[in-house]
């Protein structure tokens, strides 16, 4: 937890710290049982699958892209662009020549595997797509949706590919539907719902023939065994269940002891892989009802896991931005079940260092007393059983807490710190809040949205107006401190500088075509560093609107920070590299890899002598010289940005 550095932090929090704050220093060099690691995505990998001949892997991500990889050498053959929001699912057609993808932008697209062209869009639905599957005979595509706003219903669609029309549309008060699957004979479809039920429907006439009851929490995954001897399901209740679906009876229950995100069944129906929120993949023996071994290597929660058609390999996608390929048959050399990182999503300290806020993957927001270490209160939105946090910040006066993220769709809330009441639920709007931040007055929130609009919301009187001008969805929102200036970037490479008070555009900064990924002001606001999807960082003069410097890298950029003296800039990258740049001559002085740092926000501390990130600090030596070195120190102990407090992650 955060505590003043002179305090004995571990002793102070020993009896009150929650079990999920667990990142052991010795696990910095984490065991890795994977055979291959495919890197390139700029955000969480939500789904990954093998082609029918197991020669290719397709992966999709919250970075809005689809990538096709060659298994033999890990080369990325195609990067498919077209979706405008996070993509949650991808599947091959049985011949391996076509991909189908489902996205948060409410679209389903068919793609050519050979050249990456978008072949067709399936139209007629208006909900975000959580999972999409092609039938084994190649005749149908089925997909399921997030919760429709207002009516509490979830939906399933089945499309006939030859006839180019929707064959069935099933709707019920199920809440969000997370997964859908075809039987191996293409005659049945199963799906699990937020109310803990599993349904089996007949494709030819659209009739529900079986309903399976037993899970106590929302069902995240439901899949048929290839030999149709059973149906398997996973749930937020921490169990995997094996069903005789024809008899509507649960035959076996696997206690996974963690929140299970998704499952898959091996081609011979003898094993089940279960991906979990504690970064591990469990391999279960169905007949013996036991976990045979675990696959360790991912550094954040695992979103997908699928066996290869030949049963030799397993592929997984994770929130650590990577796709990993594992041997499916050989267990790792040793297993440790007691020292894995738990479900902590984010942790921050209030501006006055009186309160700590933590966000758990299980969906709760907790406030902790900075001095005493006890929990003040817990806050949770109704129906939120999982939460991936994208924005997590206190207002400058510390009275409000802003949370944006993903939980069966994009979510966002503004909470009152004093009483724990939800002031506002952003999911009530037709638009989605991609990014948001407070202005200095603590009563105004700037919201960058998916409908190309920036909204200014006065919390006290509820008035919300719009700043219009962007031609694509907002990808970045940043505010300078003094003078106050607003930078908003979009997916078209344009950043507009606004006066946040009167709403006038000060400058329009034209970057390269593609996504604006980060925007960071220097302390005084006179310079703005912007990173783009072409792997460049451009430094702009905010008074003139002119690009003064350009730093070019070879890897996707995660975060950027100015040094206090303005002579240097630090960046993190998708290959887990930290780069330190000398701004004057646009030179990279130092590049060094550190485990898991590619997905972390990193900043210089107040003195410029250290780099602060989520789970540690990097000590910089000889920064002014070309032979500067970076030394990793105090793993598991990270400084706050002003170096006045530290966070200790303990057992």
C-alpha cells in the first residue's frame, strides 16, 4: 500500500492488506512455459485461434486490429484494419480461407486470409459483438451481443452464409451473452448468459431444446465437446462444469479456485483448458476430474485459450498484449500454485495522500485508509462481475473517483469518495466514453467519445455541452496544468488543442494517418509529446502548433514522459523495452528490456533520477552521457510520482 517512506509499511498493513495485492519480487523473472511468444498488438489480446491446418494463428485485440501469424516462425503475415473499436472475437471458416470477426463497434466482418481484404459485413444488428463462431460445415455464422441498453436483453444471431441473410434472431432477458458455440455437426448452438443459465438451441428451426441450471454467477463460456459426449461451461463462480446436456444434468464440477475467463475442449474431448484472471492456464483431465498441470508465462489475465486441431499445441491471448503458443501435451517442469499474482487491476493514491483506491478484476472498487490501512468502503456497480480498468483517477480535490474500463462492454462511473455513491453511470448514454479526465476545478470532466465528440460535463449542475470537429473516434484526452489546455487525439492522427473553458480550437496538429496513442504535456504546457501508431513520438510547440522534434522507434509505443529538465524523454514499447531519448538531437541514448514493462505507464519522478512504473522503479545513472545505464531497483516497491510515498506489494 502507499505509505510515507519513513513508516514501517509492511508491518502497518500486515493484518489488513487484501490477499490480491501480491506481486513477489522474486517472480519478476517469471517462469515461462510457452514455446513461442507473438508480440505486436498494442492492447489486450481478446481472442486467438488456430487455422484448420494449424499453420496459422489469428488474433484480435482491443487495439482494433486483427493479426494473422505463421506458427512456424512467428511472423505476422497480415494486419487487418477496418474495425473502429475493440475486437472481441475471431474465428476461421473450416476451409481456412476466410476469417470472421466480431467487434465492440457493433459489426461482424468476413476477411480474406490470403490478402487481408474485408469481404463482407453482416448487417442488421445494433449491439456490440462479444463472440462470433463459424459452423463446422461453413454454412452459418453465429454471434452474441452485449446488453442492449434499456431493455436488459441479450441477443443471439445465426446467419446463413450462402443465402446472405439472418436465419434466426433469439432474444431474451438474459443480460449480456458472453459466448456462443456450434456443435460439431452444426445442428446445435449453445450459449451461456449473465443469469447463470446455459441454453441449447436447434439451428434448423430455432427452438430451445435444453436449459442447464447450476452456475451461481454469470456464465463466461459454454462449448460442446467435439464428440458431443458432453458440454462444458465456465463461470464467474470459479467453477467449470461438465454437462450431459441431453439429460440437462451436471456430471462434474471442477473447482478452478479463480475467476475463469474462457475454456476450450481438446480435439479428443479428453482435456479442457481453462484460462483465468490470475494469469495461468489450467489443463484439466475430464475423466479424472483433476487439474493435470498449469501453463505459466502470461503476465496479466488470460482472455482466450484454444487447442490446435491436431491437439499438439495450445494458443492463448492475454491482457499482457501477447499471443503465446504452448505444447499441449507436456506438463511444465514445476508448478507453483501459491505465489501467483492475484486479481488486482489498478491502485492509486488520493492527491492529499489520505486515501488509497484499488480496482479489482472481480469488479469492485475499494477505498483504504492511508494511515491505518483499514478498508473504508467497497463500491461495485450492479451486474459488474469483471472489470478491466483503462482510466482510474481522483479529482484534483480528492472528492470524486473516475473509473473507465471494460466489463462485458465499455463501462464508466463517477463515484463520490465521501459516501461511496455512484454519481453517474456512463453506460446510460448512447455514446461510449473512450477516455476522460478532470479539469483543475474538480467539477468539470472532459470526455472523449466514440461518436467523434468531446463532451464537457459540469458535475455540479449536470450541464453537458459538446466540442465538435473530430472526424474519427477520440483515442486520447490530456489536460495541461498551467495554463490549462486540452489535447484530444483521434484514430485519424489528428490532435486538436482546445481552450477547455470557452471551447475554442487553439491548434489542429496533423500527425501521420492512424491512431493517436498517447499525449503528454510538459509541466508548463508549452510542449506536447504525442505518440502515433506509426511508432513515432512527435513533440509539438503548443503556442505555434509546429512539430519541433520527431523520435522514431521500431516498436509500438505504450507510454511517454518528459524529464523534469526537458532535456530527455522516456518511452515504453510493446517489446517490453524502455527507451531514453535526448530531445535536442532526437537520439535514443539507451534501450533496455524489462519484464512486463510494455503494458505499464511510466514517468520520471520529481528529481528525474528514477523512472516510476506500476510495480517497481528504474534507477538512472549517467543520464547526461551517451553511455547512460538503467538499473532495476526495488522490484515490488514503486514510488509515487512526487517521491513522497511508496507502494509496497506484499503477500
